C-alpha cells in the first residue's frame, strides 16, 4: 500500500487492474485502517479516473453475494448520496411509487454516511427487515413488487471500510460505487449523481454494458430530479436537459424538499407522503423520479409515466407496497 499511496500522492493514476486489486486487498484485511483512510482521502482531493472507478466496481461486483433474481425485470432507483442537500428520502419513496405502478424494483441501499438518513435508516425505522435470503427477496418481489437489499449484507468485502467511512463522515469514492454494485444485477438502473463529471463517467461505463439506464444530475447539485433546477439526463440513446415543465410542473424551492434533522423526522415525512398527506411539492418530486424509472423500463413518454406514478401514490398502491413489505418482514424470522 505504501507504494500505491506514494504514487497517488504524486498525482499518478491507477490502472483498472491495480484499482481492482487494491479493493480486493482491502476486503481481505491486507491493509490497516490508517492506510485505508489515507487511500480514501486521496480521492476526496482529486478526481477519480474512469479506469479506477471501473476497477473498484469490478472488484465489488466480483466479491459480492449475488442475488439470483435474473428472471425478474427489475430496476434499482438509487442516488450516490454525497450531494450534501439533506433532502427527504426521495429515491426510496419513488421506489415504492414505481413498485405500486407495476414496475418491479430491486432496491439497493445503505445507512446514511454524509446525510442524516440513508434509505436503510428509514426502512429499518419503518420495520422493513434486512435479509440476504433469496427466497425471501423473491417473495417480496412477487407480493410487494419491491425487495430491499441492505448493502453490508451483500458486500462482506466492505466490513473493513464501513467503520472508517462512518468515522470520516464525508462522501468518499464509495458513494460513487454504491449504485453500480447492486448484487441483484438489475437489468435497469435509474441513478442520480452529485456532479456532472460523474454523470458522464457513469454514462460511459453503462454504455459498455447491456444495462438499460438513466443517469440524472440536477444542475444545482442534487443527485436526483429535484424540480428546483433543470436536470441533465443521460441514457443509452439520448442526452438532454429536463425541466419541471417536462412533467407538466413548475419549479419549486429547495426548502420544500428538506428532509428533517433526524432519522425519525425523515421516517415521518416518508410515511406522510405515502399516506397521501405530503405537500404538493413533495408528491411531485417523488412522482417525477418514479416517472423516470417507469420510463426507463417501459420506454413510455415522461408525461404518461408521470400520470402512472401519480396514480400509484394517490390511489394508495405505493402505500400498499410498503405495507406488504412490512408484513412480509414481520413474518420472516
């Protein structure tokens, strides 16, 4: 590691295979926590290269516990986190709205590192059980239209990194990797990222594979459609700027999508929105993101997908999806 650190400090970049090897070594406990922290810190001070990102991703996919649900046509809705905006759990809510609209979701998530409440925090608070049992996950997909995969259960390689990330409390390159290393290998992906540079890297890496994808970055820094500014959208066949007007909406203020100061506050907002008691701005942001997920899978128009999302939320189908998941969690010992 000393040699690698010296090279990185001298602004050298790692080749894809070297990057892969470092992450494999981290997973095997080859390095101590100071070395791992130093390695992560380098990437807070300079941009990650495409080869490095690809190598890190390949290592995590190789080392993960795979979920055998390839017969299901699922999508993962996931943000990188690390945008520092502290919104409520928009992509997790949009996941339930998407499931309620009949599109299967395999949601990969974790506890918040740089935000107060990550998707796993809110799911756990609401009584959703984390399990790596593939039969349970399939039952969740069959009955609730969504299964939730808590990242640490599927990425044992990361057990040496988790405590260090928590202690650092800032975004690291692992934020960039989260959405790319879903252990169910979903055929579709809606991913929000915290910078335009990263959006382009994601787009490039996804173009090399077969996954059906949409990458989003709001121009004012959000890692999702925030409706507070135009959004850059990159998919396999197009690249464009989306505005609130594409969804038949008007822009909203940042304050309207704030997420509260505690995990409990986030969970309360989550429940209120699913119970049809969200503000118009909250509902619209959730449905806009769900609409992009539906469009990604069904290739339907944004307007039509937005109507489906709105119906899922306001008719209670999205809520039923959560309640079914809660019941299945309760029954699963």
